C-alpha cells in the first residue's frame, strides 16, 4: 500500500500547535480538525514511518514497533478543561508486558521546539541494578562502550539521580552509576530543518548512531537476577 513520504513540516504546523495551546477547547478543535490532520498529523505519521524504516532496515523487527501520540489527552491528565495535546511524539520500542521498562527511541515536537533520543521512560530498579553490576564487573569495558559520546555533541545524558550517591568504581562511570533512569537526548528550538525532507536524515542518522548502545541496554533484563 502506498503512503505519503515526509517532505517537511511547515510554519503552519507550528502555528496550529500555538493556536491549539491558547484555544484548547472542543469547539475550536472541531472547527480546525482538517487543518490538524493536514498540517500536523499527516506529516508526523510520514516522518515516523520513514524514520522507522530507516532505523530498522536490515534488522529483525520481531517485537520492535512504533507508537504515535494521539491529539486527545488521557482523561486522567486533563486539567482545567485542556483536552488536547499541544505536543506530538512517536516512539520505537520492543514491546513487553511493561513497555516503559524497556529502552526505546523517541521524537517529540511542540510549538516551543523539538527533541529526540534514546533511553528509558522509567527504568525498573532491577534493570539499573543490573547495569551497575555490569559496570562493577568491568568498568573499563563500560567506559569503552560509551566512549562514542565523547566524539559527538548531539546527545547529552539526562535522568533523575539518587539523592544518596552510590560509590562508582571510576569517575567516568559515576554519572551512569547514580541514575535511577536515563536517556540520551537532543533538544533544539524550532528551526528551518523541520521544514525539509532532509530532517529524516538528521533524526534517523542520530538514532542509528545510538543503536549499538540500545542493543547493549536491551539485554540487561536477561542478566542473572541479582541477590
């Protein structure tokens, strides 16, 4: 089945999200629903599918799939009558009974800017304990595993840390050792790159550069259970 390919968002895409932020009510959205589909939903879906195909090309896609955000907020998160999201995202991840516990890739944009990266939405404490155990067994091997980050300026390490620091085996492993969960992310303001088909290359290329580390992380849960 043929589908649209991504040719870029437009300034109207960003304008729609700004307008939705300040007119977050059913009557306004219903009156502009066609505009939403044309300027936001359709290019977002095209970008998601184009990047997914690029990132998973030549890989076993077993269990690896994509998700896209809906414009409607979860009813549990509606505050002050704001029923619609003014940001959109997609993610790629290997599905499990506890999706949030697996590492995954994501892209998100809003009227304020865009971001993308790879990591955990909410890692299980057991997963992070297994990561620390791997670091303990061979800290130099882990330092080598993440050394690619020293040679780039696209992604930064982010995530909540333990209030009481755990003693890491080396200085370079400490930022990872004390994370409760983490991601490698890039954040940018709205710019011309969003309005070009070449944006696919930027997002897919960045995600592919993180794929070897994703492959390392996805195996953590198969490590022996810690006692």
